[in-house]
C-alpha cells in the first residue's frame, strides 16, 4: 500500500482532490477483494454444509440398518426361546407320562 501511495503521489492526477481519489480507489479495490474472499468463503461453507448433510444422511441410514438388524436378531432369538420352551414343556410332559407308566408297572 505504501508503494502504491508513493507511485500515486508521483504519477497520479494533479489537483486538490488527489488524496480523495486515491482513497476512493483503494476503498473500492478493498471492497472488491473482500467481496471476492467472502464469496469464496461462502462457497466453501456451502460445500462443507452439503458434505456434512450427506454424511449425516449416510450415518442415519447406517443406524437404521443396524437397528433393523438388531431387531431381526432379537425376534429370531425370541422365536428360538419360545420353541425351546415348548420343547421343554413337551419333554417334561413325556417324562411325567413315562414315570407314571413305570410306576404302574
């Protein structure tokens, strides 16, 4: 900036508003640069937001899949448990019947 000011002082337009012209030019260039950088930051933030949203959707789908798998496993175990309890009851009844038959003999 100091070098630019020195060149402007040496080669810039003459007149009483010389300083104002330089300041207006500098302010407008700073504003353009700021808008450019802000635009880049906004684009990067939007990209990061989109990527984060996609990651969230992916993880939610994985969680749902895991929950569904666990629910299916639990249902399978409950089915096996009920079958084992029925088998146990049947075997217990057969055992009781066999004991009664043996006692009668």
